[in-house]
C-alpha cells in the first residue's frame, strides 16, 4: 500500500444533462463515507457496526418500529417489499405509470411472482376511487387477490402526495384488508417539496413498507426496504437473499445511507434538485409553443414541445421523451445540477421556440 495508483477519468466531469437524476455521480460526502468505512474487517451480510447504526438512524426518521434492510437497487427494493407483503396468489394495485409496472421489465411478475392490477392516473397519483376499480373479487379463486396498494412518492410524474392524500389511501386500503407500499425512490424530494419530516407522510399516515431511495439522491448505489409495520411484511431476510439483494459487504451500503441520513445531506441534496427544477420551469414557462404538463413539485419538469424541437435540443443536452405520441418530454434535475446548467438549457429551449 502507499504507492501511486493509476486512475483515469474517461469522461468530462463538468458535463451534465437533464435525462435522469441517476446520471449524476456520487456526492463527495458519500464517497468520503465509503472511504471512512473502509479498512479492517467487519462481519459480512449486515452484522457490521454501520448497519447497526443505520437501524438507529432510520428509527429516528421513521419511528421506533422501523427496521431497515439495505439492498442494491430500487427495483430490488420494490420486488422484495412486495413479495414480503403478499402471498403467492397476491396482487398489487398501482397506477399504470408506476415504475413497478412500466420500468422493471416484469420483475414484480417474473421474479416476485406477483400480479399487478393497474389503473390510469394522469398525474401519477392513486385515489380512493381508483383503488376501487381494482379492489374486487376478494375470495374469488379465479382472480389474483388484491393484497397491496403501491404508491410512488414523489410520483413518476414528479407530483407529490400530501400526507392527507396518503392518509385517505391507507385508511381505505386498510379498511379493505390491504396493506400499503410506498416506492420512495425519490422520497427525499417529497420531504423537501412538502417541507415535512419523512415520517409525516409515511409512518404517521399508515404506510406499511417503504422502498427508501438513495441512489437518485447521491449514493453510488444503495437503497433500503424500510418496514414500518412488522405485521405487514414477512420473511424479508430470506427473501432478500433469494432475490439476490443481500450484499456481503453491507457496511458500504449502510455507510452511504448513513452519510445521507445521519445529518441533513438527504434534505440539502433534494432541496437543491427540486429548486433547480423550479428554476427551469420558471425560465421556460410561458414561452410560446411550450406546454408544461404537470405541477413541478419535485425535481422533474414535464413539457410538450413542438415537433422536432426536442431532437434539436438533444444535440446539446440529453433528456428523454416521456410520451413520443404527444411530444411530451421529461427534464430531471439532480443534486449536482447547477444554476448555470439550468440557465444554459433554458436559454437553448427559448432559442428554439422564439423565432
Ligand atoms: C419511481 C422509481 N422507482 C424505483 C426506481 C429504481 O430503479 P433502479 O432499479 O434502477 O434502482 C426508479 C428509478 O428509475 C424510479 O424512478
């Protein structure tokens, strides 16, 4: 040890786009936490001091009953959560745009063995009425049995449920005998948007299990299944291994989650990402030809552009189509998006639209 190590940077570390919060690298404080957790030997598979401390910190955020299970990624957190909440014949009610339905390549069905019962929701939010469209057929052996309602906070469309909206959903779900899962890939953005502690829109309003997101908020990789009501989830340790989400060197995932959650990095980073989306929206809203399609309540802006504009912009800034048929695009900001990035992008958008 101690000799010079050759490292090579193959990309431009100053180049950022608006495609995804996952395009960002890791926050320097997270990398420092990994380095600080390095060296020496620690018991593998989660019996290390970082994972023990994580339990205390998660309990501070989500309440004393909360139990955290670190995992590699968000799809894994979702599949594992849902599997632990349902029997083999169980089904999940969610919106059509839910990540579990649109972007997990059938993992909940194929790996989790679960059926998804979807409903359309233009703003990405489930409601009491939408749940009822699928909450039927209880006791009918011909129908997969609805057992879980899964919501995403913030939603795939960048909107945030209020605690009251979530309370209404959980009360209705529990009355029907269903439990509630919250896909929190962007849970920190929701807390920042609502200006509320994490438990105010989870534990305190009846959510049972959370997929806690870290990667989009500056981790190298790492999320956690956080069980808020132990009665709603069974077999998680076994399922995590079966689902290939049990990391042997768990101290490094836990150390990253601690870097976020043991101080205010989680909130600082999410507040910044949200503020950059607000800035972007303000800079382009009202430009002729551009239609903003969703409220900007987190780190995403959704807009419809005239034909051809998106492709011309993409020669300089990367971002994704959301709906090719309507010309709707999605612009995402991250913890490292700068005001200068936003201003340059907004100027390019206006330049394309204003003759
Ligand atoms: C709403 C939502 N849930 C979960 C995930 C987790 O995905 P991954 O498996 O890529 O970590 C994502 C990532 O895009 C997401 O947007």
